[in-house]
């Protein structure tokens, strides 16, 4: 079907294009504009150039220019600029690629077109002071022309300009500390396109570049066609006649083909003109001289980053190897990561720390070394990258976040807890104890981010109306059910008890005060709790009921900050294990900001023990 380029229905072509198979859809399209768009999408610059020449519209040339610039194919960029007559950009292209000969031609072209601005720009890029002076005089800027000539020591031209223009030379004096403004000469002009990584092209790319006749079903395509058969010694007309003669008859036998009927001169019969008494040395008959005297370079070794990818299925190792795409795929399969943006800085830091660059000789590239964490038994094909992060490092950062929480810097604390949370899936640990500790750290970060985010939301709510005050009391009560350290849990209970007591919800205030006393607070905090219990009386009641039932277990929705009581439908984040109301299924988790809520995943993998 591909070889015959027959496909019925535009919907099938649109389906291929929508699902990322533009190079396949390209085989079935004959419209030049459609072929151009598909070629641009699939990165087939050569096919896009061919279609752009047929369309010859500025929009197509501009689009092709952008794609060619990204791929470093400045030869195609040059063609696009020539077709769209963007001479200023073309001059700059010649300048950055070091093609001064072509830049000189652009200077002459701008002079012929009487483009004073283009002439001055080209002269400035070439470092040609005389041409700059000439351009300034043509533009009527005699003072600037005189100043340029005097600054560069061209006294004869300066006198000529002063005599012709009649300017006051006394008022025009060069800067005493003026420096020569001349671009550095290119060490080597860039005549070839920018080198790219070698990527094997599929069969569809090759078919798009081959002539249609060679893609026919009745023609063998195993031989490479160079497009110049008719120009060589093979006569295509005679070959057609030979095919016609063989049609309907028996095919010639191998003996008839291998034995010519008459001797010819097509292959030539050149004599070596050696002496008649020349005898071949018997030692040469047995010697293998095919590679004698030749230097055979050693075959290239295996890139250690590829070894890391083959030896590990942990996302952290793939990041260290620089394979961000496979790392993102693993995170998506394990924890449902759909938003990779928060990981950008972490990925770059990990990858830049995976190798050591040792300076070499002057003008030579540095020597790269890839340190291994299993260097004792790694060998050539068993290496694994070093660990950039560890459980101990995360514990140290966790203590910093604790201090920020105690100091009341909730925004900074949330940022610190979230940075710890994002690094947990990138760990590479070896023991079950470290796996368990990592899961405990994840739970701590989840509870603190949820609780502090809830508290920040509570503080942002106005307290003008009664409904706002009740919502404020609800959030304070929910905060007490986050699993925090005792020192922080006591602070949440103190806040909730105070707010409930002020709203005349004495039952809630008394309950919070009793829970506070169970944690063993400081004397002054305990004294306030006892006062609230005594003021509430023996039969306390809530004058302003809120949506809070401490006897019914519940989870807090991390998006709406509403309670989800036991038995109610809910969805869970596959990474943080935070709970959400069913309406939030498919949204991004608010705690870590990377995972899709409700997505089914295999679970976080941070150790080879979990994969085996």
C-alpha cells in the first residue's frame, strides 16, 4: 500500500497525522501544501524544500526557515532568505558562519540596490572602514563620515570630506580612548550544515525521496538508484530492448550469460608491461598482504550512559544518564506523573552531576569520566551511576522544613517539603529499611503540605461575615487531624480551641483543649487549655454548628479542603496517596503538582528489590 501510494479517504491520512505518523501520511499525499506541512511536522527538510519551491509563498519559506534553523541546516536557511529577499538576515547568516566572500557580495548587492543601511551594516560586519565612510557620505552624514575617518587615521579622506562638505572640523574631535571596532576573523568558515546526532531514517523517509517509478510493485527496489544511470555506460534503451526480446521466450541460462558470444572491449584489457623474466616470489603466494602496513583503529567502546540505561529500571539512574524521556515514561508508569515541569531543575542538576570533566591539553577536549556507585564489581558492562540524593539528605532537609514550620514561615515550609517530596521518586536505595524510610518521609511531606496549605488558605479568608467565620473554624478543626509532630500538633489544637471558643462552640473548644492536654504541653499552654475546659462547663454545646464531626473518621480533600467521611466515594493520587472528591479525578495533584489524580499505576520504584 505504501509502495503504490494508494489510500482511500482523507480521514485515514488525518488519523495518521494526528497520532504522530506524519512521515507515513506523507507517502499518500500529492497536494504540495499538504506535503509541505507534513514534511515540516516529520522533520523531512529536503521534502519540505522541494514542496516550498513549488508553492513559492513567503509563509512557507518563513516556516521552513524556522525549522531549518532549529536543525542547523544553514544551507537551506540561505535558500529561504534568498527567496524571500531578506538580505539583512542573509548578511548576518554569512557573518555568523564565517562566509566573508558571500558577505562581500552582499555588500556589492546593497550598493547596487542603493540600500544605504544595508551597505553600512555589511561594511560594519566586514570591518571595512572605507565602505562605512562611503555609506555615511551617501546618506548625507558628513560629520559622522569625517569622525569615522579621523578616528581610524584616514587623514586624506577626512580632509577631502571636510573640503567637500564644508563642516566645522574644530567641533568634531575623536574620542581619546576610542578602540578599533572590527569583528574577529573566522578561524574556519562553516560551509557544511551543523552536525547532528545520527538518527536512523525509516523506510518511509527513503521512499519519499525515491522516484515514483522505483516504488512501483513491479520494480525491484533492492538496488540503490543514484539518478545517473542514463549518463553512464549503461544504455537504458538497449536494456529495454533486451527485456522485450525475452518476453514470451525462455530466459537465458547461466552458461549463456556467463560466456560472451564475442570478445568485447567494455571491460578493458590493460597489460602490466612487466619484464618477460619476472617471477613471483613464492613467499607472496601464502602471505596475507590485505592489511599489511595499515593502521587499524580500535573499535569504539560502549558509552557508559547506555550501560546505565540497560542495567537499571529506576528513574533516578535514567536521569543521571541524561535520558529524560525514558525517566519521564517511568515516572508516568509508576506514580502517574503527567506534569514534568517541576522536575526541570532537578533533572538538569542530576544529569550535570553524573560525570567528571578532566581538563586535557590546550585546544583539546576534556576527558570525561563516569563515576560508578558499584565501581568494585562494575566492569565494562555492569556500571551504575552514583547517587546524587540519599535518604539521609532528605532527612536533613526535612529537619530544615520542621524549623520553618515552628517559626511560622508556612510558605517557605511548603516549598521545602515539596522539594523533598519531588526527590523521593528519584532515589536509588538498596535496602528494605531505606525503602520504608522513604515511604515514611513521603507520608510526612504529604501531611505537612496538606496541613500548611490548609492553614494558608484559612488565613487568606476574610472574617467579616458569620459564614466566613464558620469556614475559618472548620479549617482550623481540619488542621488538627493532619498527622504532624507533637510540637506542631499542639499549636494546631491551641489555634482550633481558641477560634471555637470565640464562636461559642464550647463543645468543640473543650474537645480540642482535652486533646491538647494529652500531648503534655508547656505550663502556660496547659493553663489556657484548662481555662477553656472550665469555662465550657459540664455540658458544653455548639451555638454555631459547622461541617465537622470528630467522632466520624474522615480524610481531607487536598483540593477543596472538605472532609471525606468513611464510606463516601473518593479518588486517590497514585504518588502522594492524598484523597480527593470524585469530581477531581483526572486533575493534577495539588500537593506535589506532578501526578494525575485517580490514575492507575504500578507504584513507586526506588530500589532494584522492588523490581525483581
